[in-house]
């Protein structure tokens, strides 16, 4: 379990560094990084920008992958496209609950991941879940960030739980990129270059 936490923390840091490096190429062209002047300050702003980087790309991929590929999985016993998206979405609803932020009414973490395979529903769930977790972070005061909360990885500060949530989205973005490429789908941001 400790190894998983370390790996996810490293992935989150790497994703943040990669996001910063990829936001400008050698000629200084912007590649879709959020404008710093429009973003919130402090840890909540850093979290929102990190989440937006993964979330926006998850949405783009969810929209780019054809509905008939939502049941595709690379092998038996591995999450399908739909399940990967619903897993990320479910995390955005469940993880903030450890900090006292209630998930939407009717949300059941045990059944949510397999509750739908319909593309339109999944894309809508994903968008709502990203807004949910961003609102949770934005609603926190600076003093709340250092408060420790118990969750499935033991006890951590709310700040660490927020960054784990962003890392979780980055992790499954990478998984979904691989799924898309295996099906001959070029991620929309790569296709633009």
C-alpha cells in the first residue's frame, strides 16, 4: 500500500512537471495550459490547475472515443474504456467525502463504476465529477488544508488528499491514452500539433 502511495505521489509530481514543460514548446507556443492570471492562488489554485490539466484531456478523450469502443478492454479482467472513465469519475465523488464533502445523492461507490456504459451519460458524469471536486477544494479555507482526515490510505492532510485526487485523474488519463492509441485514436490535443 505504501508503495502505491509513493508511486501515485511520484506520478502526480511528474504529471505536474510534464504539464508545465508541455505547455510551451521551444518557440513559446501555448499548448492549452490554463492562463495563470485567471486561476486562483494558493494550494487550491494549484490543485485546480493540476486537475484541469488531466480533467480537460479526459473529457476530450471521452468525447473522441466512439461509443462502440466504450466496452473495449485490452484483456479480460481489465477495466473497459467505460469503466476507466467511471472509475475516475467515482474517485472524484468519493475521495472528497473523506474530507467531509458529501457525494451526490444516490452515489454508491460499490456499483458506480459499472452503472452505465452509455457514452453520453459517462461524459456528463465525468464533467459533473470534476466540477464537484473543484468546488470542494475551492470551498476549503487555508487552515482546512492542514487538517488530517482518515481515509482508505490511513490518515493524511486534506491537502495531500486533494493532490492524490489530481494524481488519480492523471493516472487514468495515461491509461485512457494507451487505450485510445491501441484503437487507432489519436488524442485530440496531439492531433492538433
